[in-house]
């Protein structure tokens, strides 16, 4: 096969990534000083998946009349000045590639042979440096690094054979970046004129979690018709601005700032076909346009609750040359507001999502709050939400587009808030009234009993199957909301609508800021799921229960570290623990141990198979004025430890899970099956006159009647259920067990 190389084409175009292969017939190279008219150059501008049509429209607006979208990007023909303009001015393109060769390569050796035929001396000097990138769609050479290596070998060998020296390899900053693309065996070799991804604008030094790439931010704004909105003088607000990417892209679009103006280098600047004088003229033109457009930037404001993100955004804004043009400040989502003097505009935001962050149940309250914010404070605005969590905000989008942010499939949702109908879901007025009624009664009881953490609501209304707990801390109240998993017979759409309505009304009814509400779904746990982290973001509080202080974690696990329904049992232990030897089996986070220790227990032993819980117990000890020397935490299987125990205790709390099959156990634990043996083993280490408190939360549990023949057993279940759990008499069972007198 004959392979012609170069960059100017008088005939048909070369193959581009994602396009059908065509024969290259390149006759000559352009020379700017030539008297001949400039020759055309074939390019392929890459685009993120789903944005090919948008990039084609953008390029057409930049003067590329024949820009044609295809798979993975846009194909166009231009001259050298147009090539520079594409790199300097495209806000959506990822890279600008100039194909120089196309051929069939069934394997790596064929790739090497054909790449060896390219006249690389037309593009770089022998003493220069190079890098090779490889992409493919079901490529014949399946190993990308091997394809890169063989292409590099071909370039190096060509120079060594022709000039006796070889270029170096520099993956970071090469003189020439080569791009190889394969669609099965059809292979295209291109010069990467951008050099590095064009989304790297040159202003970013600091970033926060999950930043939005600049070309995706620009694509969002172009989809949302921001150029027209900005030209009319309307503003833009990002209520969750992170490091400020959307704000900067919006200001640059409105102010006619070339997105590549701050970049220190492009790939074409060390390419042998580069014309530096032409490039400098284009830079001067871009600077003039920037200066002229500065006064056209409308009010642009960003908010974020994270001070670290706000600091990063301010630094990026300054480096982007927008000091005084874009305003950022720290605010909670519910406090976001339009800039003063603006009668409308665009809200554009990229809410959190991700592999762990993106659990829609954890994020649902955030998206509900966003919807409430838009309805209440931005009623005459338009809104763009890049939704990667799959959560509904309670508004119906007027239009949406598929997008990808890295590996995350997203929907870009557009809302016309002045005309968009709201959700057809219920207003949850009955839930609101019930919460107000419950909380009014329970607050009086809580103040009287000195209770700071209690359950406000427990599926009182069947259509709102939620458990809502109030946690009072040193820094204000928090709400812990759990949804009981709905049966399969419930229509999922109606259930989601009711849930959105509930999450919108709960904070208002209970007079707690929406950002202080944590939401989870409580479902039947399998295997070791009960121990798994529910979130990677901790919300840890220190709460008070009677005379003790305890740590609760509202977000990271299914439970918070404090079983509120066991409050009376812990209070009883505190009243009877002074001078006693206390044993806490399946101790969890050790709340009962802390009560015993603070009340003056002589000593305590706490046993659990979870190192996480035992570490939590030690932190709880550290929150209280007790000496840890007298209180021992043991990492062990309770049944094995009890069988080997040679100590005696005056007071024992035995509160096992209903079922456990931890990998660290030799067998499973089924409390209905195993409780007789477990109780007998515990009674063996209970001192005469002592008390064993046995509890569990298996709703169908029945105590083995044979135990009553050996021990004195008192059913204390009714007594042990506190006022805030009276609506659920089956929350747990509780028995006091003693040796016969």
C-alpha cells in the first residue's frame, strides 16, 4: 500500500477517528510565504460523547462552514489560520487532530511497517521529542501500550535510518504528539495540534472533589442558550459552584474571551509547519476582543457551603482574569439568591454524584432542596442541572440531553421555571400536620425527662413509611430520616413523588434547616451489609444522654451508633452499676458501657467482633471523665469468648443481633435458634444476686420456655419501650434474668 504523508489535501479527505476510511492523496505542504493561495487542511476535532452536534454548531459559528459531526467528533476542512482558530476558540472540542496517513493494520507489525513509511521529518526534527497516544473501537491491536510502543519504534527507526540520530520520548511535553486511532484494522495516524486536551484552559491550580471539566461546563452553557441570555444582560447563578468552573466559562462566553488564551503551549507550536507570525496575529486579535468584551459580562454569582471550594474558586477566578467580574461566597444551598437588580437569568449547576457519593438515596434530600430553591427564589429564571445521581428535583424538565462526565452517565436537564409545571406529587400536608403535633408533645416530654435525642415519627401515616429521629447536639439539632423499603406492590413513581414531598416538608415542620437532614433507606440487611459504610462523608455529632456524652455518626452507617429505643435500659444500668463488675456482650459502640462507667462501675468488659465498633467505644470513653484502665474492650466472637471466660460479673447486658454471618465467625448466629445456649453461657459468668438484661429486636422472637425452669425471668418489654417509641410496641423485647433465690 502506498502511503502519502503531509497535512495539505487537494483531493479527498483522510480518515478521521470515528469516520469511514478514505484514501489520502496529499500533494504538497503549505508555505505561508508562498504567493500561491493557502491550501486546505483536513482536521478532526474530538468531542465528548453526545456533544458532536453541539461542537459542529460551535465550529460553524466560528466560520467553519463545512463542519460535519460524526462519531466521536467533527470533521472539517480549513487553512492554517483556521486550524489555529479551532484550537484557540473552541470551547467544546477536546483535541484538534490533523490526519496524515491512513491504512489497514491487522496487527502491531503491520502498524509498525506503515508508520515507518511516513515522512516524519516533515513534521519534527531528528533531535526533537515525541509522544504517542492510541485509541480504538474494537481495534485490531488490542493492547494500547503495545500499539503506542510499535508506533514510537517506527518513528524512531525512520529518523535513525535517515539521519543517524533518534528523537527522544517525552510523554508530558513533546515537540510532536502523535495520535493513532483504529476502527478494527482501519488505522488513522494524526498529528495532535492541540498537544494536550483543550479543556485545560490554563487557570486551574486548585480543585475540589469531582470537578467538572471546562469543555463540559461550556457545553452545558451552550445547551442552555447562555450566549443569548448573557447578551440580554441577565445574570447567572451556580448555587453549588465548587471550584468555579461554570462561573468562569460563563464569564468568558459573555466577555468574548478565547478559551485557549491562557494556555502556555499548543501542540502545533513545535510542529515544523507552524507559522509563529500568523499565530501571534491571532493572539493579538483575541486580546483585543477580550478587552472589548469585558464590559459585557453580566452579574455572575456562585455559592458553595464548602469553604475550601470557595477558596479554590476565588483563586481560579483571579487567574482567569475575572477579579471583580465574578462573585463567590460561602452559603448553604437554601440561602442562594439571585444577584440584586437581575430580573431573570440562568441557574446552572453540577450537583454532587459519583460511585459512592452518587447513591441517590443519600443525595435525594439535596436534589429536593435544589428543586425547592428554584421554585421559591428563581421563579422567572431558566435552570440547567447536570444530573448524574438520577434524583428528581420535583420539577419537570422542558428538555434534557444525555451527557457523560468522565465515567458517569448524566442527564443535562433544562427547566423554564416561569412555565415549567411542578411535580404532580402530593403536598404532604397531612404529614406536615402530624409532625408538628408529634413534635410539640414530645418536646415537652423531652425537656421534662432531659432527653436530647428521640424519635419524632415512626410510619404513623401508611403512605409516608418513614422513621424520623431528632438528634440534639452542642451545635444545634439534626434530623435522621429513614425510609422503610416499600413492598413491590407499591407503584415506584407514586412512592418517589410522596417521598420528595415528605423530604421537602420535614425540615419546615420540625423547624430544622434542610441541610441538617440526613436521609437513608432502611431495608432488610443481607450478610455483612449491616456493617458496610453507607457513605464516604461523615457527619459526626457529640450528643448528651443523661450524664454521659456519646458520639453519633449520622451518615456513614445504616445506624447512627446509638439505639434510641434502649434509652430506659441504659438509664437503669446507670442507676444500678455503681461498684459493680459490668459485662457488655455484642457491645456495639458501648453506650451502655459508658453509662455504667460514668455511674461508678468498679470495672467493665465489652465484647464485639467489630473493630470499628470497639474503636467507637474507646472514643466514647474519651468523651467522658472516666479512667479507661478499668474498662476493657475485647475483639472476639461473643460465643467463643463466653465459653472460655473465667471471670464473674454482677451486671450483664446481652443485646445480640437477630442474625449474623460475619466472615470472622466460625458459624452463623440465629438468635431464635441460639438464644438458649447464649443465655445459659452468660448466666454461667453472672454472680449470685446479679442481673442479666437480655434484649433483641427480632419481631417474631419467642423466649424458650425451658429457660424459666432454670432461672427467674421477668419480662420487662413494656417498661423498656420509651414514650417516643410507644407507637411501635414490637421495636424490641427485653427480659431481666437472675439466678433462683
